[in-house]
């Protein structure tokens, strides 16, 4: 298991009339978590797309436990749980000062520009795999 | 089971670099589906909040099957599956020309301004219940 | 002058903690106004991009006079004021029940995939010009 | 003149099909710039609202010079140019590695919960003024 932690401050436009962080916005935060987890491991999602690959979300699930408000500084824990040849499984835990606000999980697939499923690396090392793909594109 | 259907056209700002409707945006569409289902039954979510009640999302789940693109006209089917004293359960099916793009479900709770859980109407008639609450606020 | 009118209902996620439609969201509405003005004249912005052209915003200005709230049904008037070889000038007026909420104007340029400025049609007929471009791509 | 600088990384959902940071998103960045300028001067916009005051945008203008892309790290310079009894004037300059991407300006007014205009502090010291308001609410 591979976990990374980032801090995110709630922006004004991300709140709604109820005074809370809008529920759809949590999924934007989870995407930031994935991006920064990959960057912390030496990869970069821009390089993924430059190599002609796209990580697309195929499943999302979230339980909202407490609400968040404007300007609060939240902590997001992102964990890459599992890579199978077809899919990446992440888990997320969003906290405010140690209090759990939300728990979520996602499943991503890797496709090429034509939308065909691409096999993910069996050793789970996405940055190294991307480097190999970039160096040697398929004939 | 109570189902309602609306059409939604994908806006330019809702797409992303990949060229697709961004995955977090689906949850905004599902919220529109709930709003319009309530309106079609004679209720209005503004009246819910004016009565001091808030329907908060406590759980979301979505399976993404096909992607959508800018300017496509989508059809969203929203179904109120069940109301328990504590929660409302909705299901969603998003289509483009009859092709299923995504399936989702949500659970909402009803809270007052202080965040205390409020009992939902056992007969499932939210508009009538709201009318009664508005007419006779708690002492 | 060429004017078109659309109705837009304020979405919940477009409001903020203050209880109002967030100011950045007005520019999303103005973009919808341009899209629908073009569609009403027989054009489609998807076809513009399919022809390898992109209308990019180079200048925006907005005066906010009254705020809008969740679920309000607004009327947006979009006017194509002028097309020069280099730029398109639009004006916008956003109303709620006849009351002016905001006035704005934008300038757009037309570029190709490489970002080079493209000359706009001198007769101002963008749909016809796009049709000609699509039929006869440059050698 | 009072200037503050922050870094902002372009999020995936903030881009659009064209592959660029969507133009409406720039105004979200400018709002972050104002928030962080105030924080750097010892104030906090949450305290402003807690004191029953709201800074509302009444005018915006932006010139877009170059586009930005996903994951780029931008630098935003926010300057409080002038405070009159009625209005605050800010200027913004957004850069990528020293290259100017956009220039903008905004005018904000201060209103109370009823929407009545409130006089801003003549010495321009918003944090101190807020502290005074919070300590001595009007009779």
C-alpha cells in the first residue's frame, strides 16, 4: 500500500448556499490526491497523456460524514490500494484537524486515444512503466 | 418507485483536457435530476430550505460506462427509490440517444439548521410534508 | 446587430456561502449565450472546432448590478455586436423578471490548432464561413 | 500599493476540451489572490463574514494574453490599488515562468446582511477595521 498526504484549502466558489463545501467538489479533491501521489512517486499525469494514455474513472464511491466550510484547511490521504492488469484502485480519507470528513474509493482504467483498454504494469510501478512506454512506443 | 426524466446539454466548461465531460460534473447533473423530480411532484427545494431543512448527501456511488462530449444532449432518469424516516434513496441513469453512459445512486439525510437529523415523512410524500412543516413550524 | 435570448436556471453548486450565484459563474452563462446564438443562426461551435478553428476569449468585462439566488430563472440576452477580420465583439444583459442583474461584453479571436490568428468572415456570417472552411480546407 | 504573490497549479477539471484553463476559472484564481493578500496582512475573509459584512464583486475586467494548461504552476500577483469609502480596487497579473498570461482588475463593494452599502476604512487598513467592527458591533 502506497499512501500520500496533501493539504487543500476550501475555496469560496467551492461552497454552496448551504454554507458547505459542495459534495461534487470532493471528487475534484480526490483527483488532486491521485495527481500528487503520482508526482511524489516520480511520475506526472501530463507525461501519461503525452504518452497517449488516459486514466479514466470507471467507478466512484464516497461516504460523507461531516461537512466542511470555506477556508478550512483539509488533509487528504490518498492510497493506491491495488493495480491489476486492467484497473487501479485508490482509497481516500479526508480530514479536518484529525476529524474524518469523508471516505471514498475509486477505480480507474487505462485507455489509449482510441479508447482501447491498455494493460497496467503488473509490478504496480506506474512511473517506471510510463518511462518504458515513452521510450519504446508500440510498433 | 417515482421516476422523472430531464435533458441536459454538456457545457464547454464542464469538459476537460481529455475532451470529455469531467467525472465530478455527473454529480451536479444528478442534483439537477433530484431538483426537477421534486419540482415535478409539486415541491421545490428552495421551500425545503426556507422551512429550515436541508437535504444533505451522505453517500454517492457512480459507475461510468461511456464518456460524454461537449454539446451532447443527454437524458437523465432520476428515481426516488425509497424514503425511510432517516434517509432518501435515489437512483440515476444517464443516457445519450438510448445508450447508457452512467448509473448511480445516492443517499440523502434531512437535517435542520443545527445539523440535527429530522425524520422524513413515512408516506414518502415530501411536497405535502414540506407544506405541513411550513404551515406549522415546531414550537 | 444580432440578438438571441435564452433562459438559465441557477444551479445549487453555482451558488456560494454568501447565498448568491458566484461571480465567476456569470462568464459560464455568457458562453452558453454565445453557443446558443450561433446555434440559432444555423451554426454549431462543435463544427467550428471540427474545422480546426477555436474561438478564444481575449477580453471580458462585466458589471454586476444585482445578485441572483439558487433556482431563479434568469434571462440572458446575447448580442453579436461586430465582427472584424480579427475579432468578434459580443454584449450580454442578464435579467431576472425584467430586472437587470449584469451587463457584460467580450472580445473573441479565432485561432487555428497552432494558435495562429485566423481572419473572420467580413460579411459576419460565421455559419456560412464555417461551412465553406469545412468544404474546402486550405491546401 | 500593496502587492502579494501566490502560486496556483492548474487542476484537471479547470481545463476544457480545447486543452486550456477555462477563461471563467481565472476569476476564481483572482479571488484566491484577494483572500491570500488579506491573510498576509493579518485579516481573514471568514472574519469579515462573521462580522456580518460581505465583499461583493461589482465590476471585473480581464485581458487574456496567453493560455495555460493542466498542471502548470502559475504565479498570481494581486495588488490592492485603492480603497475609497465605497469601494476596493484590485489589480491582478497572472504569470507562467515570467511570461504574462493575463491582466485584470476588479471593484468590490462592502455590504451588510441586508445588502446596504457599508463605508470602508479611510486609512485602507481592512484587517484593523474588521477587528474594530468585531469588537464593537453597531448598537
